[in-house]
C-alpha cells in the first residue's frame, strides 16, 4: 500500500473511531435523558407538583368506566385540585392546602377533611426516593407510545412481593405529566386504569411552590402519647406519622415511600367495620380490640391491611 | 363569592372557594334538586360533545334535552374572552344547542370506539362475595366484600378515613390524583 493510502486509511479509521465514539456517547446521553426510568419518574413527580393542567380522565375499574374532569392549578404557591365525574351520579372533590371537601352520592353532607398543620410536615417537595424504592419495586423503562395524541415514555414499577401494588405509567415527553397510569397486581395484571383523553397544560408556573418543612418521608419516632402499637409490619414499611384528631381518633400512618396504610383507632362506635372490604384497589379491614374500633385502610392489597390489623396491640 | 347558584358551583370547580365555602356550596347542591339537575345537564351535554360514553337510559337524556330546549333559548353569540381557568362547561354553552339538536336528530348515543376498545381489553374479574372475617389468614382479593354501600354511616366513615389517609400519605408525590380519582370515580350503581 502506498504511504499516502495508508495514511488516508489510518485517518479514516481515526475519524470513524471518533464518529463511533461520539455516536455512542450521544446515544448514551439520549438514553439517560429519555430512557432512565428513575429520572423520568422524578420528572413526573415534579410535574405533578408544579404543572397547571386541566383535562378529562377516564377511570376503568371492575368493568366500570367513569369519565372525570380534573383541574390542577397553583395559586399563591399553593396547589389546588378538583375532580368531577362526568357520568353517573354527581361526585366531586375539591382539594387545597387547607383540606378536602368531597361530595359523594348517598351522603347527607359533604365529607370534609381539614389538613392538620402536622400533615404539612410530611408533604414531600422532592417526591419519592425512587432509588430506595428499588429494594421493593423493579423499575424499568418499557419504550415509547402515544396517549391522548402525545408522545409518552412507559415506565413499569413492579412490586417484588405481595404487600404492594405495581404501576405502569405513561409519562408525557413534553410536560412529564403521567397521561396514563395502570395499577397492577403482583402478576402485572391491571386492577385500575386512569387515562387522559384530553389535556390542556399551562406553561410552567413562575410562582414557587410553598416549601414544606420536610422534603422526604422519614421514619417517625414511636409515639409516646398512645397505648397502641403495631407489632408486625410488611417488609419495607415504616411508621411515618401519628396524630390524635379532634374527635379523639388515633391515626397511625405506615408506608414504604410509595404504598401507604393508615391505622385508625377509636372508642367503639355504633358504626365500625367488622371484617374486610374494598373500594376498587383501596382495601380496608377492621375489628374491635379492648372496646376500641381498629380500622386499617390504604391503597394496598388485602393481605397488607390484614397484616397490619393482625399486628395491632393494646398495651395497658 | 357570587350569589347565583350556578356561579357558586363554578367557583367550586375553579377552586375559588375556601374549604368551608366549598362545603356550603356542595351542601346547597345536595338540597337543591333543580340546581343539581342543571349541573348534571351541563355534564351530560359535555359528554355528548366529546363522544364520551353515557348510558342511553341513564337520567333519561332525551327528556333532559327536550326540557332544556323548551326552557332555554339557544345561545348564538360567543362569550367574551375569559381567564384560562374558565369553568369547562361554560366553554361549551354556545355549542350545547347544536349538540342537543344532533342528539335529538340521531336519537342514539354513540359510544366512543377507543374507550369501548379499552373496556374490552380488560379482564378485571373480581366477583364480590360476602366475607367471613378471618383475622388469622388474610382473605384473597376476590373474597373481600365490596364497600358497604347499604350502610351509609359506615360508608361515610370509611370515605372519611380514605380521604384522611390520602392527605396524610401524600409524601410520595407520585400518586397525585389517583387515590382521589378512585374514590370520586367509583360508581356503586
């Protein structure tokens, strides 16, 4: 081979090597930007807190299909949301930093839940700790698709045991809002499904969201003002919060950082849950212990609420 | 706060009310069948416009449309520009007449094919059966009784527990509207 040909071949090799390296680097960067499921989920959590949007959702569960109008906006740094059914009996919910007002059929009055000041301490400003959650969930990117006419990335969050649900989330490429969310059982079978059929998103708000005092869920100290304990918790679940309401109801909150369960304890009332029940994927179970009504409720499998219910003990 | 009932409902949807004002408005809604009927008509019309599934016999749509045609004139002018968070149904008021006429003409309800396909793709078979409480062994999912809709007081308490739980459990920042949609979207009929 002529020297100049060898030089050209060498230069070409160098150029091709550099081009290949650059291509790989670009592909890796693109993968990190779009394909990294943890980054996508963190973007989604931030979008849910900071984006103003309004749209129509369809909610599918147990062969029942509901259409809901949803609106979320930020006003003076506070998040406000409303939900309203578009078919079936009138059902509506308004949620603000002050609490919740909810109207459901068959109820004589709206259900009001005031947010206690302590509750704000647990509101996250950064969202879930997805890296930590990988101990209990397998999180994978599942490629791209389209929802409501928009490009989305599919992320699978599959539980590693029977004590929590999984999710399959379709995250909007542009806004990072979840346009479709499927709630899955341990076998990855859908239990419920929410999907936007129409969505209007406002530009990012300039008003900063009011920062909470704590940014991540941390395990709370065992409450000292109660005589109740929960002796056995599912793997990864920790005690996060305790409060006694104005009505004298003791409320314990447990969770793994994503799934959560509440334990309510009150003196025996005329109406108390004896046994187990469910509202879609929300399970509840109750029984009486030492003249007190114990009710466990959460969006977790039935086995989880029963596990906690069986672990409730009264220490005299 | 506005004084017209429909404006109060609009304010609730717009989140321009405090929790107490919302409660008062919702309470008035419960005690005012005419207001509730008006509110629901807006939603039915909106569903028709969007092609969303509305059961043909639910709330006797044809009668509702006929009554509205008889009592309210068609609106022929567009509303003035408004802020972004306009109550959604107000957007459609000018279109309502045309939609109602279309409905009357066709006389049928059209199920949205995409939604229908979505429904057919699911295999959610959890027959609700009575549960004998077994505190030692957790029940299987399909043996758990459904929400006690026949016991309003207990049902109300459970709803209160669910909402209180969700407010306390918002630490993950992930679930967003899911838990609330589960509760609000549930139709026990």
